[in-house]
C-alpha cells in the first residue's frame, strides 16, 4: 500500500516536471491561423454564459432522464447544432437567435428542476430545436484568416465537452442528495435563462 | 527501484524535455525526409485524418471482420489513390468529396447500425482512394517522390491497425457510446465543412 502511494507520488512528480517543461517553442512556427482557428473555436462556446449553461444543461437533463437519453441527447445536439451553424455560415437569417438561446437555458433548466420526463423523441426534438440557435450563433462568427476546419473542430469539441461536464455532474443523480443537487443546478440554469431573456428584451 | 534512481530518472526526463527545441523549429520548410513527410501529411492534417479516423471507428464498431477488411483494404487503396494524385491531374471535387466522407462516415459511426461487410470494404476503398489522391496531390506540390507515398500508406496502415483493434476491445457500453459521440462530432464537422465549401 505504502509502496503504491510512493509510486503514485513519484509518477505525479515526473508528470508535474513534464508539464513545467512543456515546450512552448513548438508554437513558434504554426501555420498562419491554424492554432488560432482551433483555439478561437474551442473558446467560442465558453465565451458566453448563456451557451455554457444551456450545453451543460443538455448533459444534466440527459443524465437525469437516464438511458437512452443520456447518450441520445449529446449525439443529437452537435449534429443539429451543425445544421444551425451551416445556416449561419451561409448567411441565412434566423429571427431571435439570442432569445432562442436564452429560452433554451430557461426551458432546459425548468425541465431539470421539475424532473420533466417526456418521451425520448420529444426530448431530442426539443434539444435539437435549441441546438439550431446555438449553432447559428457560432457559425456566423469565424474570425478572418482562421482555418475553417480547425475553428469548426474546436467549437464542436468544446460543445461536446460541456455536455460531458453536464453528464458527469448528472451521475450524482443516483443518490438522493444528488437528485437535489441536479434540481438546484436546473433552477440555476433556469434563472440564468430568465436573466438573459430580460437582458435581451431591455 | 530506489528513491535515488527514481529522482535520477525524473531529472533525466526533465533534462531531456528541456533539450533546445528551437533546433528543430524549421522542419516545416526542410521536411523530415520524404517517408515521414508523407506519413505526417496524413496524420497532421485534420481534413485528411478525420475521415480515416471515422472509417477506423466504424470498422471497430462493426467487429473483427470489418476491422480486418479495413486493415488490408485501406493501405493499398491509399497507395493507389496517392499514386494517382501524385502523377495524375488535379481534381477539383476532392475537397467536397472529403467533406462528404466526414458527413457519411461520421453519421454511420453515430448511428451504429449493422452494415454488410461489403459496404465496409467499399467505404475503405473509397475513403482510401480519395484521401490518398488528396495527399498524393500535396506530395506533387512538394515535389516528393514515391517514398512519400509509402509513408502515406504506412500511416493509413498504422491507423487501420490500432484504432479498430482498440474499438473492438471496448467492453463497456458507455465506451461504445463515447465512440458514437465522437462519430456525431465528425458528422457535425462534415455538415459545417459542407456549408463552408459548397
């Protein structure tokens, strides 16, 4: 047991040393726009609290609903979001995008707070509808000069990771205190949704 | 292993990581030799490696037989496509075809439906020819010869050997779901790239 701990400490020490020695010089000769494109895409969903809250809420709701929603919702969201993104890229206007994003936080938050359990098709359709608004917002904001593929890759990975965060928190659902925690998270997301809706209207 | 040896090994690793990387900073212009230039071109370009990854994930989800089919079908198709791209005319639709590959293969991984083995073989051949052609054309631009094409095929072989074997070995249901989620991400990327390119 003691040996195991010592070994873990040693491995942790070596990993820490390697992280400290991470070679930044490797970034010196990136092709123009490439890491910028990826990083901008990766950070884009994290730049707005409304996006973040809604995407974490998708994972939370999926975990609360259990299988098959726990995987069906995070599989549905990126693909439908990409269709919304495609509309944004092609310049097809969708009215009330920001309001739709705020509404997604409110609706998903309420669904988690009240533990609403619709049929899986209804849940997927609802999440898909909101995904279009989120995708449209991301799609139209490619920075000039950035690599399109890497920007898209970055924001798809960030979106999926936010769902994974939600699912991870949602795994506490198996305990009674965890269920309360999830409902509290849902309530917080709903309040954020209200805040963003009011901000959008004022 | 004694503590002194461990500390020594850690310091040695630390010292190696501090080795001056700037000496290798201009490999983009000098290359790393034709073989590795070919291999790295496939593996370092997101638009080349993601369709291959989707194909390998699909083969892994479909089981051992599909994995073997891709292992032996993909590298020759990559080599043939790369040779055609290296010495053939440039094809304007290669970019659009790569995007379609992302969409279709990513969608198939996300859906995780049963597929006939023949269809997996056709997908491996088609993917290999298209990705090979795109890479071969890039090798022509860089004026690299036949050895670079071997690098392209070897990179494909490595991907086809490792990824399906890894996916086949997954036993827990949630791990297969993680593979499907990765497929949905690739399909989403395909939709976005279609909007950029079409």
